[in-house]
């Protein structure tokens, strides 16, 4: 859906305590993978708790275009009747992945070892993002890709007719690249090996095993070595999608900084490859407890009890933690703006190729709100202050996490904070505004 034709300006104002239960949506990463693995399986996959955000709906549409039967039965309840590994049909239209880098990169991988051709496009944000990071390894399997300058979408991928297995060392810490290679490896004979020097989110590995693939993971001096045996028969599964820790981050951080707050966020994934923000918040002195730890859908989950945490202190996040909190730096920099001292975020240059250049977007937005920021290629430093002045309208740059981060900042700033366009929030967290409002926040569409 290349939506967002009509911008939705939004404003957040200082508010009283946030209280109550925040039912955040299903995990975006796992939702994409459930649909794609379901489509590559034999038989039926049943999904509960699927994120019904635009990104995932675009992936559902794409899976239909490749021949799977994808059906919605109720809120978050979906089924996929798959075509099996190597069974993708050639789509007869361009595949529009909207705003979703995960969607397009994983789907390119999933079709790259099947002898079909597909053309991919997206919205203005996605069409700026680098695809060479996936098409380079996919060419090693025998696939070909032609896109715009700099490896940008729109792009046509011709799947390999006689794919060969690949051994690939990830040059960037990216779960999307890792996943694209593993999904391509599914239809290559023999063993496909991915080496990741830095661990990234491991949902693809967990789920491939769950769907019946032979996949091993070894920790070596070179990094994590993932070995997949090609051409398995994947069998449809039941997938209970846990709630997204990256979406939970917004109400959690809001409750940490809004005086008097006390909220419960149930059923959030605590996958260690996604946990960096929570580790960091605890180091800063946040009052968060992880209650009722359990396993759901193959992932560790817990209920998060979060209280207002006066006396937060700035910290330094080390580069080796960056991958486990890569989507959370925008909201962390909002918490950093109200902590004592400075917060130094290191090893964050991947933020420059997200839905927007998130280092630049946060730096400019925070500065407009009166916060002192230092920016280097690979580092973001935010100087905390007792009260952020606010009073600015910030560009969200087609980036849901930039929009939501500033809607949290406005809840504690002296003057309201606005974003020019909150429409992208619907890509990952369609109910953000009513959920925050129900907790007591004053977040609303601006009226002119
Ligand atoms: C994701 C991987 C990360 C992350 C994105 C989701 C995934 O991207 O930022 O939101 O589901 O694999 P990179 O692989 O580009 O780091």
C-alpha cells in the first residue's frame, strides 16, 4: 500500500499520569515471517495475534500474488494455505511492499531460487533504501536483479532456475539480509550457510525449525554460523505471535517519563536478540518489572509492569548492543532527553538506512524542541535536561517510529510537540493513538 497520500498532522501535549493496561499489537518481524513461511509450506498455517499494520497487510497481499491462499478469520486471526518450497507462482502484477523493508527483502529472498520473475516497488521511503545488501547474496544463488541507480526499487528479480547453495558472511548486521539468504537457501540443494559476526534477531531461525527445516546454529570465533539444509518439506504450523517489544517501547517509555504513571503491558516478547532497549532502560534507572515470564509461540514473553521513574541517568550504549535495539534508538533518545547527563549511543550507523535516516531525523527534531544533540556518522549523543521546551513541529519523514517518538516527547515537554504526518504510524501500530489516549495521554490529530 503506497498510502500516506494524505498527511495526518498530530500533536501531543503534557498530560497526567498514564495508567491502565496497554495491549500492544503483534510482533511485526514474526508476523511477516509467519505469512511467508506459511506460504512456503504444505498445508495450513494458523496465525493468531498477527499484526494488522500496513506493512504486514502488504506482505499478505504479496503472498497471495505468489499463489498462496491467505484468509482473515477475525482480528489477528489468519490462515495461510501454502504452495510448498519452490512452489511460488509468477505474480502477474508489480509487488508493492509499501513502507516495508522487511517485507520486500524477505520476499525477494523467498522467490530468488524459484524460476519466476517479479518486480517490486514501495513508497517514497522504501524506494530510497538500499536493496544491494540482499541482491548481492541472492546473485550468488544464481538470481539476477535489475533496479534503479544505487540498487533502489523499483526492481525486477529473476529467480535462479538452477540455484546453488551459498556460504555468506554478513557484511552488515541485518536480520533482513540473513533472512533473505536463508529463505533463498530453502530451495537450493545442499547446505546454505550464513555467518553473522554480530547476532541479529533470530526469528527466522526459530520459525524455520518450527516449520520443520533442518537448521543448526553454532557460536564460533567467526560469529554465529547458521547452517540450513535445502529443499526441506515445510509443514504448516500454528503460530501465536507474541506482542512486539518495539511497539511496546512507546507506552513503556512514556510511562517511565510521565510523572505518576503505572501501566501494565502484557505478553511482550523478551527474545534476547530484541532486548537491548529494556537492558538500557534498567541501567538508566527505569522502574520496570518483568512479571509472569513464560513461553508463547516459541518465544520467551513476560508482562511488563512499568512505573514513572524519577532520577533517570544518561548511559552509554555499546556498539555490540546496537543490533538488539536497532529500532528503539529513536524512543531511547526521547528518554535520554529527560535523563540527567548525556546518553551516548554508539554503533548506530545502520539507523541511517531505515525508513528514514533516523540519526538525522531525531537530531533535527530534538534540536527543534530545544534539546542539545551531537551527531557523528556512527554515534548519537543526547544531552538530557530537566524540562524539554518542545513547541515545535517535527518532520516524520514517512517513518512511523520518528512520529511515535515525538508523540511521546510531547507528553513531557513544556509546550506541545507536533509531527507533520502521523499516517506512517499505521504501518506498525495502527491503534497507537487510541491506546495512548486510553492510558491518559493527550495525543491527537491536529486541527487547523
Ligand atoms: C527486521 C530487521 C531489522 C529491523 C526491522 C525488522 C526484521 O532491519 O530494523 O524493523 O524483521 O528482520 P535490518 O535487517 O535492516 O537491520
